[in-house]
C-alpha cells in the first residue's frame, strides 16, 4: 500500500491482512517497536522517526527482508509503509526476484491534504505519537511528495497500480480495495 501520512493505510492494511489471512508487515510499527525495545536498530532509527525523516534504506531493508521472505512462504503479505523510496523499491525487487516473490498489486489510497491533517490531529490526540505534531506532519507530507510519490509512476508503468479513493468511511474504502483485489483475482 502506498499512501500519504494519515491516509488510513495502516487501518486498511490490518483489515486486509485479517480478511485474507496473510501477514501485515508495517515498517513504521516495526520501527517503533525496535525503538521501544531499545535495540541497536531502534537506537539508530529513533532520531529519524522523531523528526519525521525517512530511516536509512539499509536499516529498513535489514529489518524487513527476513520477515517478508517468511510471510511469502506462509501464504502472503501486505506491505504497509514499505517501499517508501525508489531505491527501496529497486532493492526490494532485486531481493525478491531470485526468491520468486512478486507483488500482485499496489494500492494507492488517495486523500486530499486538508483531510489528512484532520485525521492526523485526531490520531495525535488519541495515540500521542511523537511524529503527529503539525510541524512534523507537514515535513512528513513534504517527504512523501518528494520521495514516495514517484513510486506511483514506477508501479503504474509496471501495470501494478490500483488507485482507491481513501476519503470515505473505513468500511467503504475497505470494500473498494477488496473489490479491486477480487477483480484482479489475486485473492
Ligand atoms: P504513516 O502510516 O503515518 O505514514 P508510518 O507508521 O508508516 O507512518 O511511518 C512512520 C515513520 O517511520 C516514517 O515517518 C519514517 O520515519 C519511518 N519509516 C517507516 N517506513 C519507512 C521506510 N520504508 N523507509 C524509511 N523510513 C520509514
């Protein structure tokens, strides 16, 4: 899933994983657990997370490669928050190809910026995440535009991109994504 911060990709990814009985691999959640557990990886990632900057590709790839391979063997996965840069997408492809792991679809959730901030401020109140302040949110949105948005073209050119209107209720968005995946017969 590719979407700007606050678009609801975490919520949708969790529901989709449950619905299809596959793994939900959320890079942001995994990074926050590493930080909370005080691991070497977490210590390296913490400052990037707090600033809303991207954690270096190498750190993210080290954390994810084994998990994705294991989930692929066990029946499949939803990637939430990864890849986030073209370099990550390229590295993921090079690691996945020899292992016979491929993406079936890339779901892009589309939500207008004013709606994104409304959702993020609600999440900030509910969860108290350090990167949910307005300044950090704006920085994350700028990073999304610069670094992650180019992935949409990258996957569109490969025939994988499916755009879904994310500015609706959780249930409507979920039904739409399931419909898209069923039409592709990937489910
Ligand atoms: P959201 O769902 O709100 O976009 P995430 O929980 O996916 O937020 O990510 C939170 C933070 O974790 C990012 O701002 C970034 O610092 C870090 N992060 C998550 N995934 C990646 C990734 N693939 N590459 C680099 N940094 C990442």
